[in-house]
C-alpha cells in the first residue's frame, strides 16, 4: 500500500495505536470479570465477547503495524482475470446461501420467543444473525472486486 502523507494519515496511525493501547486494559478487565463470574451462563456469554475482543485487538494491532510500513495485513485484492472468473461463481453461490441463512435464522429466532427468558437460544441465534450479516458483507466486497477483475 502506498502510504499517504499529511495530517489525515497521522490521525489514522494515532487512532489505530490508541485503540490497541486502550483495548489491552479493556481485555484484562473482561477476563477478570469472566474469572469472577460464578454463573456458567454469564461466563459463557462474556467469553464470547472476550473472543471477539481478542480478534479485534489482533486486527487493530495488524492495522497499526501496517500503517507504519510493517505490512502484516494483505492489501486489497489484486487478482488475475482468470482467477477472478474462477472465484466469482462460488462466491456468488456462498452469498446466496448466506442470504438464505439470514432468512432461516430470523424465522428460528421468532420461533424461540417462548423460551427467551428460560434459555440463551434466542440470543445465540441473534448473534449468529449478526455473524451472517458480517459474512454477507465480506462476500459482497469479494464479489464486487472479483466482478471488476473478471471484466
């Protein structure tokens, strides 16, 4: 990636680094809360958050390193026409499957309303809906880049 100069770039670098510094204390606090939690369900839910926060921390660390020239993340896709054509169809098929999964999960969550206070199931299905929305966004990004490269 070609590194731009100027105030904007300095702000970006600062924000990445600040996020990494701040998140360390946040992660420690979350992990302490998990350790102090007696309830198995509370621990389970907090551990889901901790896992996400660790992934976020790792991503921001990589972005911070890449912003100062220590490329630890790949750049935007730069794919050949042949490779793009090969990947476009399965990517589109996965995107369609994720859209179908979105519909199924929403229906399942509605079905689970009667047990929303007795189980974690509706919450967990809702969290899977969020993950599916993330998968859709990633696949849309890839589909668009692949379509451009396939032309």
